[in-house]
C-alpha cells in the first residue's frame, strides 16, 4: 500500500529543504505501534511506516526443514518520526540487525520484534532494515504421496492398522516455540495453528512454514510469513519482493513472480525470484525440494510456470496446465486483463486440506487415487477443477486487490466464490449455476431457521426431516432405532433435542446436517472469518444478488473498474459498495445491508428476467 497520511504530506512540504538529520532533531519522535489497527487481530502488522520492498536472501536446509542463514532487508518509508518500530517475527535466532547500515538494538516479546535505531528516523524518510538470522521455523509436517499410499494400503488390509492410528495423516509439529495450546481443532477435522502465539491477538494460521520428507513449502492465511522472515504482516501494507534462495543440489526452489537468475556452484543451486507487483505478506511463498519447474506461454497473456513435486501424477499436471490458460482467458473477458506478468501454480508432494492463492503461483496439494476409499478420477476431477478456478480468480480478488481489514474478507472469498460459479455457468449452462445458487440458498435458510432458539424450542423431528429432504428419508430407520421410537410418526412428534441426540449416537453432528449458526458475511468476526457457508457461499449469493439488481453490463463493469482502481492496493467493503452505486446508478445500501450485515435471509434474487451472461462488449465466448 502506498498511502501516506495527509498530515505527514503537509509536514513534508514544510521540511522538504531541511536535511533529514536536522529535521529529526527539530521534532520529537515516537514509537511505531505493535499493531496496524485491525479490529479482528489487534497485534497483527505494525504501524508507523510503509514497507516498500523486502529482499530475502536465504540458504535452506531442505532435509532439516531449516534456514541455515538468512538476511531479510526491508526498505520502508517512515510515516512519522520514529524512535523505534516493530516487525512481526516468530521464533528463529537473530544474529544481528542494522538500520541504514548502523547496528540497532532490539528486543523480542513473543511475535513482536522491537527495533531501536542508533538515531531516530525522520518522518518521510526512506530507511533500510537488515536482519540476519537462522534456525528452524515453527512448522507443520504433512504426509507425502508415498506415506499416504502406505496408509491407504494398510487401511485396505483388515487388521493391519489399529483405530488409534487413524487420527490423521497430518500431524502438527509445534516444536518448542509455542505454548501447548498453539494448535487447536477448529472443527471439521481442520487444524488451525496459532503459529506459537496468541491466536486472539494475532489471528489463526494454517501454518506458514510446512515440511514434508525432502520438501519445504510456505502457505499460511491470514498470517504465516512471520514464521520465516521479519515482516509487517498485514495486507494493508503490501510490498514488492526479491527472493534469493539457495538449496543443496539436486534440489531446486520456486517462488512468486519471475525467476531472473539461476546459479550452480559448489554443490548448491541459487535461484533469484522477483515479484514486481505489491503483494500481501501471507501470499509470499516458496517451494524447495525435488521439484520440476515447467514454463509455457499464452498468446496475449502472461507467461506461465508450474512447479511440481516429484510424485505429482501426470494427470494432475495435465489438468492444471490445460485449465489455467482457459480460465485466465475467461476471467480476462469479465474482470479485465490478468493483473500480473506471470501465472501458473505449484503442486506439492504433500497432503493439504486446502489450496491457497499465493500470488502468481497458487499452491495445491497432491491428489491420490484410491478407488476403494472413493478417491477415483471421476470423484476427484470436479472438485479439483473448481479449486483451480477458485485460486486463479483470487489473483484478481484478494491478490491484486487485498482487504484493508480482515473483516473485509468478503472481498476475497465472496467475490472469488462467485467467480467460480461464473465458470460453472459458462461450462455447464445457466440452469446448472442457478440450481447451485438455489441449493445454497435453501441450505442457508435451514441453518438460519434452526439457529433460532424460539424455533428450536417448538421444533420436532418432523421439522428436521423436512429440512433434510431425501437425506432425512434415508436416515429415518436409523434415527428411529437410535431414539427408541416405535415408528416414524413417533419420531415426527419428538422434540428436536431428542432427535439431535439420536443423530449424535449415529455419529452425525447436528450442525453438520442443519448448517452452522449464521454470522454476518460482511463482519463475521475473527473466529469465523473463513466460514465456508457464511463468508464464501453467502458472499457468492450476495454477489449474485448484485448482478441481478444492476444487470450484467453494469455488474461486469463494476468488477473491471474495481481491479483497475484498487489493483496493487487494499480496500474495504464500503469502497466496493460505493463503486457499485457509482457505476450502476442504483442505490444499493439496502441490498448490501440485507446480504452482508444481517443474519436472516433476504428473498432469493429473482433472475428470471436476466439474459445469458454477456461480456461488456459481446456475448460470452466458449471457453477454450
């Protein structure tokens, strides 16, 4: 972000002719804050300066999952006169810090690294911070394809494995950095990691630094960068990056942006990657190990490059390489040109329960075919295609334009999820997409109804069966037996609480079948910031409602202007509402309030009058 406060600009106009050291002496200096001001995560990021560029020079020990030696150089602009300032940096051993070439003093308090330069930094002055460090980052260890295949083989052999061994193929290795509660189960089998620090103050993380046998890769949202380099770790302060990464041969390493050099000497390989477009710190990544880096080209599009772990199957590589240029062309027509000079993805040889939109090179986990457990190509291809499309759409929504505050995550996930459904509309037809929208709407309506204490007080088994539809009919005999009812009619008359007890005896989480309690899509709270139903899916419905309300021409113009106006920066939901009203000429506060800032469900958007989706200039063209 390149924002400097008006008061600072006025001050600079007065002191422009005064040398920085004299200007510093004429004014008192202050301490930069240990938080950037995010209401959800008060200690995430830091204030007092604007980071412009990070230059990371790291020698990696891939087998140990460690950083042998690292130098992180941040170039920043002081937004006020600074006596001291903070960076986010969790764990690792610091070997020395300089500011503008002079040794600086520093102290650590958990994730907060406070640096005091040898002399104050003048407001408006550019300064350079160099931190030398080494160590083994806080890490998440995940299973490789070989380890997963061995697990599947054991599961397929009766008696070969004990029930306690089935907890998960993914283990969190919290090391010695964090407190015992630094890892917590967020439900649905997803492990959310606190990166060894206070989750309430800093927000959760999916790890940041990941390791698998012979591999290191980086993925963490909303944070994780602080596990491997000192950073102003909030998307409100984006920066450019140069990463000079050294690994032992025969390993290689990929990162964001463009590889500008590759050197081999004394059994080591050094690759330099440059990301010339500003980037939020949680989108910075690397992948080191036995990897294959593939380059390709698009006509009138970005350069393409992919990084694959050694065990990634040819079919997964082919699907990714076939889809990526087609999806980029499709989104180009609707959202404006792809916002960066290079595109592609990485597929790690590791089991992941997520994908992440790491800028210019989204990260995906390996897919394993295991027909006896339902992992066939037919069952994998569809969800994997949507995942690839989703992460590519993020390059426009979330990467090019990032949330100014984490409460604005709708701008990432709601817009991106709807972009995924636009792809389904083009591929399968409007009716299929509309059916998906209505199915989502009905599921949310059920969740809202069952979250109402007054409804639950009077509800019976009949209400639950009505909500579950065909699924409820399939479960009816089992539920009847679990609650000890004589017949289905007796279950219908039972209080809802008793039927829920029956579901729990069958191993079902009632919330899993009726939906989680609603949160505000436009202000979900720090613990529900990535709610699949209420942020992603209701966010997609909110975007669909906007499209229906203003029509396709205005809708796609809004999305194009959004990226043009805020690209390489950060913005808020209020910015998006204002732009939508400006471009459409329609008063939209009631629509956004109903969809983003209320828990009840508005009427389903009536799109009966909407014609086939069109690009701003012409009818949609076939994908290919």
